[in-house]
C-alpha cells in the first residue's frame, strides 16, 4: 500500500469496536439521557498497516493509543448517534491518511570538520589583515 486511498480503504471488522456512551456534562433532572457520544476502539495492529505507517500512527495518536495498540476516538460534537459515528470514522481516516504520508528525508545540518576548518582559517586570515592595517588617526 504505497499511498492511502480514503475512498477504497475498508476498515477490517475485527479491528473496530463501536460504543455509545452518554456524554457527561452539566445538567439536571430534564437532561436527555440518550447515549449520543460514540467511542471507537480501533485495534491498530489489525489494520494491516505498513510498519512506517503504524509507527507514525502511534506518534500522531499520542495518549489516545493504549499500550496494547488500541486507538480511542471519542466523537460527541453532534446531537445524533449517526452524525457522531460519521465524525469518528472521518477522524480515523484522517489519522490513517496522515500516517501513510512519508516525511521528507532529513537534511543533515551539522557541517563537516573540513568546512569548519576552512571557516576558522578564513577568520584568522581576516583578523591578520585587520591587525596589519593599524589605526587611522586624524590630525
């Protein structure tokens, strides 16, 4: 899988658990207790990702991924279960798309020893020229 195609990617059924939970927050007696928040539990090891994509997914997920490789995505922005379910799956696909992007190779920024020696020699040459000039005095 060299690239990632959102439209054709199918999440394996054994890799995904979906739970509906009641969103916590302020409320009282008249609060609607319907479970609209969606929690996706994605077993990342079962997604069949290449090694580079799996490593990057772990880095992108951060604290949302457990030690066993289960990625937790909570969607509660919308008022309906279906909208939250679609939001959670879209966020999962966004993460997978970012995980498949390869980073550009890092360009080494530390100069070599030869370049440093040339710079030091040039600096010494400039300082000796400045010392040879002497000071100009105005009458």
